[in-house]
């Protein structure tokens, strides 16, 4: 079945949904009128109430449909537009691909903070009249691709224009959400149940249309970039997406939670540094099998299916361009920094470059965690305040287990050797915090490995926390741990936390 016909059928099914809803509304109203005429007050009230509920649900949904053209815009006011003079090579490439596809090039190209590329068209009269076209390029996606692979991605997106996918499909896409909202408003009655059964059929048909359109757009991707490059680009998308998620979770989020943030330049700039440093990790991700499972509700075919479909297409081999895709946009870093400044609400967080940010938030994290431990240690030791020296005194006096129980939840201590492991963890935290507070060590960030604690001596040697903890955890060698810490310049006499502070379970 041709994709355009499927899209039209999907739109007709959307119209049919509301025809059915209005028919049910009229039926409920007619039954209510008949009930009133036959003096059946209770039944009339019930059907009258149901008629009102159905009417409200339909009206609210129709209002959303009427506004759908505005809601369908895939760009945001904060996106950064790239004028032809800002990125002449990118615009030349997009226009070339549009010529190959026999379609009109987009009117606007914008950078957005997503691992994605997309096209939209502000069409009118249910897609019969075309409108302004926009191409959206995600900054992390551009950072993670080569020029050749981005050419493939752009070919896929332009393919949506050439097949008129951007005309009827947005109505169907928006229709999915509106149908779901309508059914939700009519939950718990017979009308809602009937509409839900129709909605299931509509959603399945709409998703099938979307999947067919993706496979259709892939044909142009292969045509303009070559089969191997197009397949490599598809396989690379989940790799870049996973790397972006890792970057947010391991670098941006920890600093954010401690009241710190990178600069606008560093927000996307840090991701570029991570991609360069984690080449081996990314290679391992590429070695994994492409996702192959799918549901009938999915709007995109699985990557494995799309790659296999490309094997059946003619291969117009082209020379691959291994340059980073950012080369297509002179001043890409500046544009990315402008985008970060627009879309990220930094609030009152202290903003630092990455060379200072990692040491700052790691030290703050240690301080916050150690405060809870020191407060508990002060109570166990019956002292007004506590520090690392107090932790060592408790272990030496045989009260290490008491310290652990005062800090760690009971559920966490049910595993074998959990007391010993927890004590080692608390001591390591205390050693790290005291070393940084004393100026004997500092945290040093890395894009290829976890941050490490580095001594401030001329050699910059890593502080051997494990060795110190191994000595400190045994009451018989606590004195040796004190000597090792003193030799490293860690001040044990300074107490860091008052006993009045509440303990927090780690």
C-alpha cells in the first residue's frame, strides 16, 4: 500500500473517530429526550449527564485539533537559527540534497539541544497547501557524526519533504495525542469504551504509517550517502544518544545537584571532549547488536530492520567524508554556547570551567556526605564536634561498628561483611574530605575515567586512599594510618562538624 495512501487513510480514520463520537453524542441526547418525554426522570438525568460529559470531551479535543498547526511546530523560540552566511557549506549541502530529491529546500535551519534531526512544515488546508519549512539539527548529534554520516541523516530528513510526509503526517501525529486525550476524558462509561476500541485501531494504523514513511525516507539516505555510510549513520544514532545520556548523568547532573554548573561554552563543549576521550567505550557500544524488537505502537521501525532494508536498495556508492560534522558550521562552538545560554536555566549556581568545576563539586559532595558521618561520630563519641580524627579514635577504641550503625540504614547491613565494607567506605570518605580540606590533595577531573584525588606534591602523585583506609580499619594499625596521613599533610586535629547536625543514612 503506498505510503501517501496510508497517511491519507490515517487522517480519514482520525475524522472517523470524531464522526463516531458525535454520533454517540447525538444518540445519548436522543435517549435522554425520549426518557424525559416518557417521564423517566432518573434515566433521563443519567443520559443527560452522559451527553454533557461526551460533549465536553469532544469539544476540548476539537479545540486541540484546531490549534494543532501551532502545536506541530518542532522548533522552539530559543533554538539558534543558522543563516546561509553563518554556515554556507551546510546550506549548500542541504540545497544539493533537496535538488536530488526534487523538492524544495527548508527555509530555516536551526540548532536545538537534542540528539535528533527533524523537519517540519507549516502547511495549510489539511496539508494541501505547503508552507514554511524548518530543519532542526541537534547539537549533540552534529558533534557525534562525521560529515558523511550527517549527509545521510539530512538525506533521510529531506526524504520526508520529497514524499510529502510533512503535509499529512503532522495531522496524524497530533491526532494520536488528541484521540488519547478524548478517550481519557470519557473514561468509565460505555461511550468511552466504544471510542477506546476505535482509538486502538487508529493508533495502530497511524504508527504503521509512520514506520512506512521512515523506511521510505531511508531510500534517499542511501541514494545520497551510499549504503554503508547510511547504515553506519543509523547504527551511530543510539551510540551518540547513550553518550549524551552518560554525559548528563555523570558530569552535568552531579555538579548541578551541588549548586554548580559549567559555563555556556562548556555545556556542549564538555560533550565534545567526552566523545574524543571515550573512543574505546564508544567503539564497544558500536560493537553491540542494533536494537531489533518493536511493538505495533512504535512510530519508528527498529534500527536492525532499517539496516536490513537498506541491503535491498541499490548502492550508489559515494566517497565518505570523515571530517567532523561540526566543520560544516564555522563558529559551531560559539553557536552551541549561544544555544546553551538560551535553553539552560542556570539559576544562581556557580558557573565554572570544567578544569575548576570537577574539583569544586567533588569537594562539595564530599563535604556534604562527610558532615552526616561526622555528626553521627560526634554523638557516638559524646563530643561536641568531630572530624576524621574522631573516626580514627572510634575505630581504635573498638566502636567502629557503632559508628556504622549510627550512619547506615539497618536494611543495608543485612549482607555478609556489610559492617566492614560500610566502615571502609566511611573512612575513605573521611580521608578524602580531610585531605581536600587540609590542602593536601585536590580532585582532578577526567573525560576518560572517574575523577581522582591527586596530591599537591611536585610529582602530582595520587593519594593512596585505599592504603590509608586499610590501616585505619584495623584498631591495631590506626596509629600507622595517622602517621601516613600526617606525612601527606592531612590535618587530623581540625574537627569539621558539630554534633547538633542530624545524621543521614548513606
